[in-house]
C-alpha cells in the first residue's frame, strides 16, 4: 500500500515509513501538493495509487463516497483519530509509523479497494 499523508502530518512520518520499506510521501514535502483543496489532494493520491492518511474525516469521507457512488474504486482512506494520535505529542510520530507500517503490510501495494481504516 502506498500512502499520501495529508498536509497536517510532518514528513518525519513518511521518512519513518520509507525506512521500513513503504512507499509513503507527505504533502508537506511536495510543493505541488501544498495548499491544495482536499478534492485535489484526493485526486493526486488516486493518480499515484495512494491511500490518503488524514484526520480530516468531514471532508475526505464525502469525497471518497462520491467517488464510490460514481462506480470508481479508489485507493482508500486511513482515518486518524486526533485524540489517539495528537499532533502536538512528540510520541505521535513514532506511534503513527508503527500503526501505518502494520496497516500497509495488510494491503496490496497498488490495488484500489475503496477501503476505509481507522487508526
């Protein structure tokens, strides 16, 4: 499973996943993904066959639902609970790397499944 971390997450998470042999990028490390609308971030993730990692449930779930309603599978959403993985906590980066590593190992690398998983 390839991952695209939404703009709220530091590139250290993507680096930790890359060190574990996962294909992960953070929106903050790519100029072309910074400050895009959520629709455009989702579209970029689909072009690159990546699941989006985000805590922005209110915006990304309707986007994925519309994609599904159009009969198109997508590469998935990994929805992060902000209380379980608070961005201000220094331990969150390591905890997310561990959780995303385990999740990515459960899914095929490039098969759109329209999955939704919670961390």
